[in-house]
C-alpha cells in the first residue's frame, strides 16, 4: 500500500522547503569552468620523521618555496606560462598558470636542521625529522 501525504497547496513553508532543498550543497562553478590548481599531497609518519610527497607538475625546482616553522609547513610554487611567439594565436588552453599555496600543521615540531627536500618528475619529497621531545621533569616542592 502506498503512503499518501496530504499537502496544503497554500502552505508557503512547504513550498519554500522544496524550492531550497539541496541549494547549499551544490558544487560551485568557477568563471573559467575549471578548478584552480591545487597541490595534492600524501603525508606519512613513522617514529622518527614525516615524509611528504607533493605533486607540483609543470614547475621548475627554483620556483618552489618550502617554509617550516615549528609544526607548520608551507609549500608555495609559481607556474609560469611560456610567452608565445609573435603572430601565434591561442585557440584553447587548459593548463593553469599562477601561484599555488598549501599550508598544514603536523602533530610534532620539526627539526629544521635535518630536513631534506628533493624534487623529481613533478613530485616534491620532503623528509622532516621530528624534534626530540624533552622528558618531563617533576619539580620538588620546597
């Protein structure tokens, strides 16, 4: 048997609810029809260090900046577009150019002196050793 629902045709509340259902969960569209470039990352942790692999395709290693401040890591890069020759006419371009930036916080402070960075085939690999945690000391009360 079917469940029948009786609705009042003049009820404004029901009309408004039906009209706005799903309005705020729709994905946003960007003016150019494409998503902005993002730095995609994998973060691994072991007892001694964090290992981060960040995909930054189309970037030269000189255009990448990595900053470590305590437990906060910031990666930024600038993708440059080659300037076309005079008389060339672009018909279509989907490649992103401009600045990309990503910042995140790790669970422990990083020992900056032992940090290493390697860039190969569009993948930045960071090895960030954890800073040694000082043992807590119990104070004697006088």
